[in-house]
C-alpha cells in the first residue's frame, strides 16, 4: 500500500526555499516520490492512503541529539536516579521514547543511560514491542572515579581504562560513545570548571572509537575541558559552555578555539533550551551548576560561534530537570529568538545537520527519494513562524503513521 502525504508546502531540510503544493509518496517505509500535487499520479485500483493537510508544511522528522531516557525530568530527578530500580528506569524509558515520538522526534540519541536499561528499550522499539523513534544509544557514559554521572556511568581514569570501557560498550552494542570531559551540575561534588580528562586521554578515546566505527560525544562545561576536546578531535561537543576557571568571571570564551571547532568540522550541541525551560517551569539554578548564569552573554558567544561557521545540532538534555521528552520544538525556537538565526537555519540544524553529526545523512535528515520515510506535517509555516513546530499535525516514522491529523495513533 502507498501512503500519500499532501500539504501546502514542503521544506526538505537542506535550507532550500519551500516547495508549494507538495506531495510525498511513501512505500515500504521509504520515500518513493516527491512531487507537486498537480503532477501526482494515482492509479484507479491502487491501494492508497491519503493524508491531506490544508495550511500545513511537510518536513523531515525532528532529530533529538541528547537524551537520558531513564531520568525523570522532574525536580527530584537526582533523587530518582539514586534510588530507583532498573525496572522503574525501564518503565520511565518506555514513556520517554513514546513521548518523544509523539512530539515529532523520529530519531533520538541517548547519551547516557545504564546499559541494562537503554539496550533492551532500543531492542523493544526495533522489534515493534513498544512505540519509539529510531534510537542511537551510547549506553553507560564514561567518567572518572566519582566523576560526572558516575552513578550510572563506567568509571575509568587512565587512557587504557577509557579505551577498555569503549571496547566494552562496542561489544555490548552501543552505537556511539559518551565521555565526561568535565564535571557537571547534575552530580554533586564534581567541578564544572575543571577538566576530568587530559587531551591525551581523549585522543586515545577518539582513536580507538574511530577504529571501531564509533563517534564520540563529550560533555564539556569548563573552557579547559572544551579545549581538550577540540585538541583531541572529539566529534560532538556537548554544552560547550566555556566556563572560566574563576567563578567570578563566568565565561572564558576563546574565539581561536571556536575557529578550530569550525575548521575541524566538529559539531556542537549547546543544550540551549534548558535555561528557558527552567524559567517557564519555575526553577532557578546557581551559576556553579553550569547553567547559564548570564544568558545574554551565553547567546552572544553562541552567535559568534555560529558566525565563525560552527555547526550546531539540536540536543535537549531531556531527562534533566524540566527538560521533558516532548519539548523538542523549544530548541529551534530559542535558536531563532536568542541566537537570531533564521527559522530555516534552525530547521536545518534540527534535521540535516544533526543527521550529518550522527553519520546518518544518507538515511535521514532531509526529504529525498530513497531515504527513510520520517516525515512530519506541521500546522502552519515554520519557515515564517518557528513556534509552529510545537503544533505537529501528522507524524510518519520509518513509513508508519504515528499521528494522523492531530490525533496520535500509538
């Protein structure tokens, strides 16, 4: 059976101008044809389902680059992670992947959950036991003894131990590697303003991960930790906050290193929606936590990085307090409102650029014939009003209808 999706315009995810009166034909889970509605041909006896949304926009599915599916996203998220059982984590995770999919996220990367939680959830999604997006998982993150997220991570201190941990994650079926290069606000007692690993250890991690065909993402708040990641060639810098060693100075941004990030083709996930979500939901975090103590300066830094050619991807850090798994649309919205990039540029970050970061741009991220049928229909025009991304009318994930004309069917 064919599925035909029709709407007023199509955004393909490449940054090209919207195509009016578009139609996407889906067959066997893949995009079979992209055409205009007047050129669409349907045989009299063809078995076809048609979803036609007036006033809408066809576009690629969202790519959520940073989640922790076993975390609760509640005020007591840290208490939950320290006290709940793996069985409870799995139940939380089942809800998390369903919520993400129902918001339009068709690909979801988890960057730190216990192996015994995330790996069976991924398998359950792939086997059709539970609904969820395509999942790319790191499994347990790698950290120092007592380091950030040690409560669900693999503790490894030396370069040899880090390499051994990477090989173990590979053996267990991880799709990528997550390493904690600095302390983090979620883990009491860790130092967000100092590195956990030297550049040499991170270089060893990248070298062995690349040998195994894995990409490495690194949590980095402190400027010294950011620089270590850049020197090591870490593929994806998470947060990249540029926190100064001295708390009185807040940030210690280095434009020369920003240029190096761009020149090396590294990707940055700035998790820039957390501050707004905390404001919306009434939570104040101290600057020492790694949060944006000076949001205006933080966004100035991010905009300067953008202007230097740094490639941004869209990660929520979902599961952390106030970062719910269906909050994806806040990221492109805040890119537009606070970084002052265009709606189309933010859409590209959310689709094509994030797919490139994952190494999956041949499969997802843009609407092209032959690619996986991960397609949304948005109510309205997000290229004119980015907040329209909060209003997803229809969701098709790997060819399967998840939401049809504003009603979830999962």
